C-alpha cells in the first residue's frame, strides 16, 4: 500500500490551489458554471480537458474495480459456504465476511481434510495480470484527437453490428458502449457437455484409442499414483496412470478449457451462443449522455474490432499518454489460475469404502475448486490494483502509481501557467474532482482491507502457507 500513502503526500504537498485558481469562474464564464461531474460515478467530462478528465476517469475505474471485487468476494464466500459445505442460509444471516470465512475454514477441516491422508497434492499456476492495452490505445487516440486542433486521428473498424430503433429525442451528445454478450453457466456432474470454454474439470469416457493425460478413475493397466477401494471392495485407480486407463479420465486446470467430454465446473460462453443460454438481463449495453434525452431505444449489438492512431504535437502526446497509462492500469485484467488437486483417502474414511460417499466427496471437491479458482483470480487482480510491490513482481505498473504520477505532472503544469484551458466554465470543477480523487484514494486501503484478509486466509487454508 506504499503507493496509496505516496499519492496522499503528493496531493497534500502540491495542494489544490493551482487547479482551483486556474478553473475559477470569472464574470464572463459565470453563466456556464453548473453542477460538476462526479469522479466516483465515472463521468466522462468533468473539466472539458481530455488529458485531465482521463486521469479522473482512471480514479473512477479503480474505485469501481475494487468495489466490484469486494462485492463479488462477499457473494462468493457465502455461495461456497452454502453450495460446497451445506451451511444453511439462515446461519449466514448477520455474519460478516470474515466470520463466513471462519465457518468455511472449519468445514474444510471437517469435511475434506478429515477424509484424506498425507494432505492435498496441489498443482498450481497463478494468474497472470496485465494492463488492458485496448483501453490504452483507445484513451490515447481519443485524448489526442481532442486536445489539439493540429491532431489527426484515424480509426478503422471491421465487423460488428449495431442496429437500434429509437423513440424520443436527445439534445446534446450521447455515447453507447457495448460488449460481446457473454455468460457463465455452472455445470454439475452428469449434465450436458459444455459448448464453450470449460473452467474446472473435463471428464472423458476412455477407450483403447485414447490416452489419459489427467487423473484415471477406474482400472489402470500400469502404475497408478493413488488407489482407492470401490463399493465392491475392489481397489481401483484415482490418480495418474502410466498405462492404459479403463474408465473415466479427468483433465483439470487449463487443459480442460478445450473439453470434448463432460464439463464439471463453470462453462463460459461468448458471442451468439451466450444469448441462447443466458437471460436477457445479463446482456446489453451501457452509455451516457450530455444534454437532455427522452424516449427509449431497442436493438441488437455485436462488437467490432477497431484499430486506430493519432498524430499530435509532442506536448499533447505526452499529456495524453499519461492519462492513457493510468486508465489502462486501472482496467487491468487477470487470467484464471490453473489449479488441480490430488489426494489419497484416509483409511476407514466413508468415501474410501462407499461409492455414494465417494461421489459426494468428489462433487464437493469439484465445487470447492471452482469457487477457489475465482477467488484466487480476484485476489491477484485486487493485489495488482493496490499493492505496489506485488504489481512490480508481476512486471506491471500499479494503477495508483500511474495515477499519482499523472496527477502530479498535470498539477505542476497548471501551476506553471503552461496549460491551455479548453472550457473555462467546466474547468472550475477540477478542484472538486481532485479533492474527490484524494478522498477515494485515501479510503482505498480501508475499503479493501477485509476482502484482502479474507482472500489471504482462504489462500493459506488451501496451500498451508
């Protein structure tokens, strides 16, 4: 959290006076001064200067991203408690997030660790996080196109469809942002195969023509790394097999993404297939208007692929690059980790001798793994967003560092007088927006503290470190 403390020191040292004085309303501009936009709400135009508004947009994006992770984690641990460990919803009412994490830890020991011996054997590849390059390119091009009259921008788009029928009118300018529809469906053992990307385990019925590269469940014509006793009292394989596998082959982690068998976990769909499988409320577009709008619009959308560039003066490019870097870092994405879990049943455990108990235990472990993959992915993203050292280890720039640098450079430029104000009637809002940014960043460490502690405890629960 060093970077969050640093940005506060920077803001206090340079003060808000430069921005407030530069944007003060004079008599000529007084009539143009109205309600200021909100950083927290992600308003696209606050000061009328693209290189400044881009920085405030990065702060709003960072707040929205951390808030989303916090909300998702709280919902995720409650879902894990109920779906994996059978804790009743009534028991969770009134419990804080850390309290629910404690309940999960207790059930993990009682329901999983008590049934195995030798501990869990985990193969784990952590998530990889990176700034959103598309956001950087778009923010740079849009800023440079607005910041200087001498700028020229070219954008070429291929594919995509946007068709709307509207009733009503809009006086002003509107923009609508749409993404390719996507959704995630939880797939239980025994359900239909996944037509998208399988995140979890892929189960394939084996025959002599296939080779099992995962865990063999059945007879192994060779050496098996883990043996269990089936319902008939006979030993069967439940681990890796170096010979021919007669039964089911369970492929886990990233290898299960391209699944030609039964998917256990989460099936991710994108594009036209998603609309067929998901409810309409999970799809759609979002946008904003500057002006007065009335009426409604209905239509369909698919995302085009766009590439663009802009040419401007050196000063304009430098200012735009700073806000583009801040926006890209605040919009960073992390890939799902690869997680596979192997184990040996403890002697005398119900799951080792009873086929029904074994199936229930395996289903419980599959659901647990799906939830943990999502939690570990979100943990990496949150740490990369707010932890300077962690972001540095991953080879990316922490967004708070990028935001701090861009704010510091712009405030100094305004104070030097080498800054052209595009909209005097709006620039008065710069002081308020800078103050709001300071409040957001100063509260960030406290806002994410509970979530980061809960994520860390679940990490230790699984990995023991």
